[in-house]
């Protein structure tokens, strides 16, 4: 059985380098794992308990929950916006954290990586994402870390999949996440 890893990307722009990292991760996934990029985050409304009503959840949020329910593991990609994760990623985490105690992260393994322009590669954003997704019910693999600095220059001409160092790092990230998810699903 293939391990399904859902990728959530915290940047909506078409040329996002974090999106490119997710595309590269999908290409580099080992046999027995598939990385599926969730495409609908731009349409998910801001989390609001008044609209999170059983049977009437907005379609885009319901689609996110359904994709997450079908996943065995999560790979989150965060750039850094003003020292933390972008709102789009936090919003996705909030939707997936409810119903309280029964959210779709449900103890499944989660790894957080990303790239940002600053010299630390968005490490604050990725650390904040780990904290939040852990509180939301994910089993965060704390020691999977990859924060790539200088996003706009490093990937200006080169897609991450064609950057040998980054491709090797991504391959290891996906392999470790796959290994953890496979152990859990086999148990
Ligand atoms: C609103 C905003 C805030 C930003 N704040 C930071 C920041 O705090 N630290 C940082 O390293 N880069 C920051 N940047 C630059 C982003 O890291 C850079 O644009 C990154 O490539 C965005 O990711 P993307 O290519 O996936 O869209 C910011 C960019 C924007 C648009």
C-alpha cells in the first residue's frame, strides 16, 4: 500500500519557491510513497466557528478536511512572513484542528520544511508551524528540519529539483517521513 503524504504550501503565489519545493518532493518520493499537493488553500475561508457547522462546512474547507483524512502523513512548506508562518498555512491548520479532538491530523506524522529569502531560511516560521500543528493534533517529527535561505536568488534560475544539494535533502526528508508513516500504518 502506498503511503499518501499531503503537501500544504503556505504561499499562494504562482511562482512560489515553496510550491516548487513541494513539486520537487513529489518527484523525489521513493517507491511506496506519493506526495500530493493540496491545491485549494486559496479558497478556504478564514476559520470561523460560526461557519464550522456539521453538514454546512464551506466546500473548500470540507475538501481540505477530506484530503487530510485520506492522508497518512503531512509535509508542510512554509516561507516566512514577518517572522512567522503565512496566514494561509495557519488557517489550514486551524480548519484541520477541528472538530476538537477529532481533527484530521489525528496523530499522523508531520514534517515542516521551507525556504525564505532571509539568511535563516524561515526557521522562525517553520518552528512556529511545528508548534501549531503539534497543538492541532499532528505527530510532529521535530528533527526533520530543512530551512533553505536566499529563496529568491537560489531558485531564480534553478528549480529545486535541479539543485543537487536541495534535491538530496528533500529526498532524505520524504524518505524519513515515509518511513515513519509506514511504521505507524503497519503497527
Ligand atoms: C509579506 C511578506 C513578509 C516577508 N517576511 C519575511 C521574513 O520575515 N523573513 C524572511 O526571511 N523573508 C520574508 N519575506 C520574503 C519571503 O521569504 C520570500 O518572498 C519567499 O520566497 C516567499 O516564499 P515563496 O517563494 O514560496 O512565495 C517576506 C515576504 C513577504 C511577501
